[in-house]
C-alpha cells in the first residue's frame, strides 16, 4: 500500500511532495534581527533532507516583537537582504518548499536566550517595554503596556510589512504565529486578555484582533500562495483558551482564506499542566480537521516514521510538523522513506548516498598461505 506520509498534497497553488514539515525552531543566533551563516547551515541542511516543506524559525515583525535580542526578524531592509541570501542558498541546493513563520512575542519578549538562562533581560541588558492586550505580566516578569488603538494599528501594519517582505524574498508559504503565549494568543485567551473594549471579553471580541491581522496578511500574499496559522488549542489551565474555541476560530479563519491550521498547545501561563507524551497534541489537530473542515498539521513528540504515517493515514492530521526529531536527524525524511518503502527526492549533491547507489566492493581474497 502506498505511504500516506509520502503522498503529495496541494495547498492552493503549492504542490508539496509529501506531508512532512520541518517545524519552526527558534535558534537565538540572529544579529539585530538578521540571519547569518548559521541560518544558511541550519535551514540549508533541512532543505536538502526531502521534507515537503521547511519552515523558518519564528521571524518577528518588529524589534520589540522579538522574544530575545538574538531572535530573527523581518522588519528592516537589512533583515530582508540577509534572509533572502538564506533562501537563495536553500533554493540552489535543496529540494523542499520554503515557508516563513511571522511572529510577535507580545508580553513574552525582552528575554535572554535559553542558552543564557532565559527569563527577562536585566536592567543592564537593554530590555524593552513589551506590549500585550492587557497590562498583565507573564508570571512575575515585567508588566507589559496594554495596546491602545494606535498600537493595534501599528502591530497590524508591522505584520503586513513583514508579509510583503516575505513575498519579495520568495517564500512559498506564510504562517502567522498565534500560539505559545505570544501576542495573538494573548488576545485569544481570557487569562491574558481582560480588555473592556471591542477586543476583549466575549469570544467574538477576543478573536477580533488575530482575525484582523490574519486577514490583512492574507490580503498582501499572492492568491496562489497558501497562508495558515499556528495556534495553541488549549492553555492547559482552567478558565483559559479551549479546544472548542479553537474550532470556532478555525471556522472563522477558513472563511477568511486560511489554508491550514498548525495545531500546538500551551505556552500562555506557567500554571499549565501538560501531559507530554508521544503525539499528545494530535487529538487537537484531528478535532479541528474534523469539525472545522480545514487542513491541519500535527506537531509535538512525533518522532518515528511509523507514528507519522499512522497520523496521516488515520486522519489525525493532513501533515506532520517535526522539530526536535529533525535537529537530531536532519535526514529524518530520507530515513522515513526507507522505513516505509516510499520514494522521495534527494539533493543532486547527495544522491549518491542513497542505498540504491551503493556498490559492494569486491570481496577480499584469503591471504596466500
């Protein structure tokens, strides 16, 4: 039986060779938001690895929207030139389609990179004032500034400008980041959004700004290119965002031209209790797919080819997004194809490494006695 994981899928005008996504992975190695040789190496290795789609790390739409000072951005001409260089390299040597994740960290910005201990920047580390729907801090971090109408318009314009840059660079697909406790997720959850205006309170109001941002981004992306969103399906905290609300959001997004939902969870509140285990978020992707009728990506603790195959074959999701497994094995897709008996693409530079190209050496003759 043909592999479901290695079957093609079309999202608008983009035909992907298989259902494997190299998920976004923050690298904390940019300079003033600009990509460098590390990003060429990091994304280049995955572009050769025969996943259907390779995603950039969270790429921030403004300097104050970054998680840390070392995070990737797409808010300046220098950022655009640097990232275009990375994309051109991946195009020259790779075989995968390329997508970008546009993000704003909201109240979870102005932090030290994890390798430096994480947590908010100290007073001598040039911290910045973060923004959020409400002046409610994440845990005991600094209190963010609540966005007023001018601030909302500014953030939306920043998303649009970054999307226009992504089009110029030539990305095949755009994903808006609305998960993991970052700005758009902060609007969705009643735990972080306690506004009293049209952007807070009811579910309709809490969805309003994320929907406005998505609609504005979709409007500047060419019609043939897909645009989707990453969401956290649940906050894993009582009184927070729920899977049922995620389905409502998915239906609204679909009506605005959303082509897929990348379904993750958590990240908004440190009180979360997440039952981490293999494929623990797949049921959320399956629920959205079934109840909203929109293609979904499953992500989180998907590590084995047979596991990924079953998710797609059994309708758990249309695609699987893999991050840590890809870091551990950048050739994960090649090895999955071998395990599942499927055909997949190889970079011409590496084609000779395929087992079918191996030649057995002539056996050594026994030494003369």
